C-alpha cells in the first residue's frame, strides 16, 4: 500500500488498482461559515480525488464532509459512509447529487479489491463519528485511520486482537473547539485551560499509538487555519487550543522519545510507503510553507482566500425582520421533542443577538419558556451566547446546527466559571433539530447504553470503587486514569478531572460515582465488551 496525504484528514490509499480517498476537504470557502481553512492550502492536490475508485467520509463535520467534492464525483465511484440513525444525517446524505452512498454499520466490513475495509462507529451514541481499518489481504498490511473519532479502550483492544501487527495509524492530535478562547474567562484562566486542553489532546493521540503500536504514527487532521482577520488572533493567542506538528514532536521528544522517532507529520502531497515506512516529502509545497514561519504564511494565505471568505459571509445578510418569533418556536419545538433533557439543563440561557432582527432573549429550561429580556445586566441568567443576527436564520431554518455555528468561532460566550460546563445544554444545542433530539434521547436511554461498571482503585489515602464510565460522554475509565499528583481520576478523552474521595468534577458540572472499597477480591479477567468478531463482508456491487 501507498498513502498520499491530501491535507487535514484527507488521504489517498492505493493498493493493486484500488484508490481509496478518505475525508477529502478542498472547499475554497473553507468550513463552518468560512471560519476554518485547510492548513496549508491543499488545493493543488484536489485532482487526486477525482481519480478515486472509492471515497470514505467519516462523519458530517464540514472539514470531513465536503459536499462540493462529493457532488462532483464520477457516478462510478463507490462512496462509503457510516449508517447513522440521526435524521439530520439521513437528510444530509440524501441531499447529495453524486454517487449514492453505501452506508455501513458498526464493525461492518466492505471488500474493495484486495482491501478489507472495517468501519468502526464512535463508542458512544452521544457522538456521530467513525474510524476505518484498512487491511490489504494480499500483503497483510494494516492501516488504521482514526481521523478524529475518539475510540475507546475496548475498540482499540478489539483492533489489536484482529491485527496484532499494524503498519500505520493516522489520528487527530490537535484541539479544535471554541473552548476556552470564545469565553470571557480571566486571561490567566484561559491560558491555563488551553494548555491543559492541548496536552490532553496530545496524550489522547499518544494513548492511541501506544495501544495500537504501529510502525508509523501519523499526526493527522489538524489544525485548521483561521484566515478571517476577525478570527486569526484566536490561532496565535496564548489561549489557543491548536497544536502544531512541531509542538507535538517537541512534546513527544520530552515525554515519549521512542514514539517520537516513528512519528511523521506529513504535508499535502507527501507519500508514505507502507512497506518500508519511508515518507517521501513533496518538495513543491515546502517551497512556500514552513511551520516555523506560520504567521507570514497565514497572512499571505488570508489575502488569497479573502474573496472566498467574503462570498461565504455575503450569503448571510442581516435579516430584515424580527427573528424572535422563529427563535421562540425553535426552542418550543426542542422542549416538546426532549422535555426530560431540556429540564435537566436546569438553567436560564441568554442569547444576545446583535444586529437587525435581534434582541436579548432568555430560554428558561426550568419552566420551558422563552421570553424577551432587557439585557445582560437587567436579566438574571446562568449562561450566555452572543452572536450576530445574520447567522441565526440558517440555524432556525435547520440549514446549520448550533454546533456547526459554534465551530465557526463567530460568537462569544459567558458562564459563571470554567467548571460550570453544562453537558445537558450542549447536548440540546448539538442536536438542534427536534427529530434529532428525540432520536438522541432514544439512543442515550439507560437501557440503550452500556451498563456502567466499577473498578477498584488503590491510593495512598485508601481504596475505592470507582465508576468506569465518565458522566460527560461515556468514555471508559480505569485505574490507569488516576493521577496521584491531582488526587483525581482524569478522563482520557477530554481531561475531565474527578477528585477523590467524593468524585466531584473540577472542570464540569458532574460527579463520578466513588465509594469506599472493601477487601480486594480475586481479579476478574478483563474482557472488553466489543468482541473481535468478523462480520460477513459486503461485496462490491457494480
């Protein structure tokens, strides 16, 4: 096999006539209301997509799901995507004008020539994401493309049982969210939170590599470029969560030098020979791009992309009428679709909508009411989002979710402290559409999710039985997640910290189940719940 990197999470995997392109993103307008752009500019490599025999798209985020690219594919291309239940995903897939997608379930295998493609869905129903295991049945070579799917320990162990020898693992290493820089925390709090988030992202990437132990570890899928002058300062600020490859390699050199030696951070056009592990760098892109001179490159890149950014923003003119009625109806529909989750938010959330058609509006999740307010100083509230009115119609009309808008970074937020993160609120806003929220509640019902267990934890202060499920997004926890310096269990997925002995969370509104442990029992065999089964293969239909 040979891998040609296409920028961000894009990769072309070739084997015996099969050309599999993963997550191609080439839009000149970027993603998320032109908040994100490819870094570096990968447009010269877009023609490689149109020679593809197969294209895989991992999930619906616009830096992976580029509708312009997918609609331009030749009808002969086999388009592979996960089979997700959320109605918005089905609508998005159904809106494509290119090849009809082949939708694959969790652990389902699709045969493409000599390649056995095994799809792995996100381990928690709270997220829609997927990873792909690519096995060349002729050579025995294995490439694992995790992109930014946060697989858990059970899934990693299942992959290793099926594939004891793995050649390449590609995984996201950089943070990519709006926290903390979009929030109005004190500067020193922002910097401290950003540093923790960056380190947590690198540790998560490192855990994947240690678990799968590939010959070549690929730093992949980020960071994006923020080219709009209004947003660019977020990239270079001390509160930035965007880790660059040189930062990752320097950190690995200090913390995991052996892993650093087999880590590559490819640029678009670079080719990795899977047989030898040799990375052949593309000299052309290096004539204009160097991580060491990123500010200069971004400044020039922003000038070149300015017309495309202006075109995207022009599609969002300020509304000519009040949006309050539509806003109130939007949340009334969410209340009706997911009353239990909405009440669990247990907060009053203010939306400060600037520009024509806007206002200061309060969403009371306690009484399930929406009302007009006078302003942040006059009306008590627990959380606040500030955004321009020009972007609100797309959200209210279902053209863009709240989460997609937040990824644009074109907003400001306030909450009473870093530890006041409200998962229930973000779950409601993540769904946005009433039918999505109803499906989400079905998928996260107690009888649908994995039954939480507990692990025994021996510490200097005593022994405890600790819940093995993070209350944030359901990630698996274990004794190895205890940090003696913090006196806390630290979630490996997002860095949430749960102090012992009470399980209180220091950076979120949650608590982990912790109780005193009795005498140690004989250890049980640790058998992951995700069995290493080989489902029947789905054959190519041409």
